[in-house]
C-alpha cells in the first residue's frame, strides 16, 4: 500500500518558523530511552550522558520515546520522572536548547513540558537546519510500509475525545494502563527479525523521501531501536539514532562534518 508523502516546505522557511538556525552548532541526538522501564544503572548512564551533552552541544534533540509513557492529565503528569525533568530544566536554564519530539510512547506531552520544564516539545515531524544540514526530523512511527493496524490505532489514541477521556483518569490508573500496553520489556535484547523488517521499511521510506525532496541532506529518525548511519549518493544521509534500551547509541552533528553515529561509553566523543 502506498504511503502518502508528507508536505515538503522549503528548509529555510521551516527553520525561521520552528527552530532558530545556528551554522556553528553541535547537535547531539538520542532517542528511545524508555525511562521508567530501563534499569537504574541505565537511567544513571543516561543522566550522565545528558550532563555531558549539555557541556558539548548547543542543541540536544531527544527524538521520541524518551519516556516509556508520558501523559499530561487534568490533575498532573505521569509519575516517576521528576529527576529527569529537573535535569532538563537545569540544562535549559544553562542556555542549551533542548527539543523533545513526541514518539509513540510519549506523544501526549504539551503544556507542562513547554512551560514548566522549558523544552521545545514537538508532536509532528519537522524540516529544519541542523548543523548546516537540511534535515527531516521525526520519531519514525507511522512512516514506511506496513503497520496498518498501528496507523489505525494511532488515529484513535491521538484523537481529541480519547485524550480528553484519558486525561480525566487518576494518574496512577492512567500510568498503569500505559505501562500495560508497552512492549519495551521485550526489547532489552538485540533487535529481532520483526524490528529489522521495520528498520528496512523506514530506510526505504527515507531514501524515497530524499529522492522526492532534493533539498534534503539528512533524514533523522528513531523508533526502530536499530542504529543506522548510511550515506546515499554524494551528500545525503539516512541516520537512525538507535536506542538506549540496548545500544546506548546517539548521533553527533557538527557543522562542516558528516553525521556520526556512536555508542556511549562513559564520555561524549
């Protein structure tokens, strides 16, 4: 089944509307951390990475599923993330730009993340300049072939009526439901055949998108938990940041350099 192409505005125009361009910037990108389900040791490692990233980068992008489940209820937000939110607030206050892209586990953010934590929270893909590269940035769920049942479910889960009704639940009950539908505990091992098929579909979609939109230099996704960094043609890249659940992988974008995908081993490279 064909996938309808996304709107393709000019890169420079989106930069002016969404995120300020900085040609000298260093951008660090991570995704699929799934805080709330990973071990305390993994959470501590990610907190260390965040502090190091704040020293090394002018812009930190957390490209979806940072929280295993996040929802802003009528009477509060999902529980268990206070230390991470405080850390993000501190990083923002230090002058580092922090952007959170909603993923399939944490798309339901909004006012609290923007107003109380101070991050830029995005619910839709964007095209923007990242370290001099015209970049399509998205978590990746809903793109590519397949996942038809998920696409239908996503329309329901993200609908206004569903969000309103779920937002009226007590936080404890809502979080319990969210945890019950998460499959993260099954992804503490290397990606299996199902994940590799999804990863191949996303890469195929990215290549088609770059062919359709010649202004793009980079398609940057997450979601699959499969780290990938592949060059197409003379100067086009598909990069998937992988995950923190198993790989502890992240992306480095520096002005004038090719994108790099690296594994964190106690220090930012």
